[in-house]
C-alpha cells in the first residue's frame, strides 16, 4: 500500500468516525466537524490513524 493510499484511508476513517458520531447525535450537518477538524487536530488524528494502518499492514505481512 502506497503512502497516498494510507493517507486516504486515514482521512476516510476520520470522516466515518465523524459521521458515526453525528448520526448517533442526530446531527444533520457536518459544519462543526469541518471546523473542529481543520488544521492541527486533523493532522494529529490522521497521523495517529496512519501509524495504526502501517502497524496493521506490518502484522498482516507477518501472518502471510
């Protein structure tokens, strides 16, 4: 998996997490998430998710 693929997967995971929270709370608009996860908060969470994705890839390779 290429770095761009990992970045996209992390971005999508953050979007899905926000959507899940919004759905559970009955939020109709993603405006607050868009504001909250702009800049540093987004960068931090996506970086953590990318590290996690890389770790999953490493463990998967060990099992193959």
